[in-house]
C-alpha cells in the first residue's frame, strides 16, 4: 500500500491495520513549521522508540536531541562544515548504487526535484536542495544517533532498528521526521560539537518537528517494490 501525500486519515483501531497505516502514511519530511515540539511529546517519542528490539537487549544506541538555541548552533556548525569540509563518515558509505537500487534512488530523487521545481540538468538548483540537509530542512529538533563501536555491524543493525521505531513513533505522535545520512557524512564535526567519545560511532541524524504540509517538498510519496522483487518463498 502506498499512501498519497493527502492520505493522513483517522487512525484505524485493530493493531495490524494501525501499523500498516503508520507505515503507509510515514514519509521523509522535507520542510517544517517554525515551532518547537513540546518537551512532553519529545519524551513520549523517545520512550516509545526505546522499546525497539536489539540483540540480547543490549540497546547499543545513544541519542543526542537538540532544541531551541542548541539546534540553531548546531545548524550553523553543520552548514559551515558542509561548505568547507569534505564528507567523512564513521561508517563506510555505499561505494555505488547499481541496477534496480540505482533506479529506485534516482526515481526518489527526481520526485523531490519535480516537487520543488528543480529541472533536469540544473546542478546549481539541485545542489541548493541537497544543502537543505545541513539546514535540517528547517526542523526545530535534531536527534544524533550513535552506536557502540565494539558492537560492529550488528550494533549498527540494532541501532538501525531503533531509527525505524523512532520514525514510526514520530508519525504516531503527528510529527514529521527524516533520517539523514548526510549529517553523518560530517562525523568529525558532530563528534567535536557534542564531545562524543571515540567508542561511539555516528550512524545517522534525524531531523524532526511539525511538518509544513503546504510545502511542495512534502507533497509527494515514494513507492515500494512489489513482494516478488524482494521475497523468495521456499515451500519444499
């Protein structure tokens, strides 16, 4: 099921349909209202997300959440780093995207560009839109998600599960959110800015707040592959 941008309806009541509804109506929010989320709502979001599954219940994630002036200082630091420093991740970024993965990535990118009026071949306009990552798309809050370095790939997987739960929790509370590897591409700046110790690896950032539903960046939805493209059933 793929929801349209306008398909935010009254939530259903049975559990499977509630989950399906949250998944179908969640999207990567690309513009936010200029108002903070109440502290009690953020606490509830984090409490829900903390129920995420992890290997042996190790819960290897740690979360830094910014609000108010702290968000503005971090926004300034990130935009300055993006202008002057080369990307550097704690985890290796994908070397390349091939085949269907490249097609899906390009389709998603063009949906965004078409929504915000970026024409094909306009590199300056596409660069401006990409730079919005480092402005957090105007969000009033950012969560920086780290994982314990010694847990390796499985700690990163556990922390990725936390990210997914965080996104669904945000949607359930009427908030917009967007996971951003772009922020992790400036891990040295983030590490210094928040005094993150060397035994933590920065996995991703999540900008969140109240969505600006009138903004064109929020008026499209990506598709999902059919099951026959991703599932192999073995019956005998």
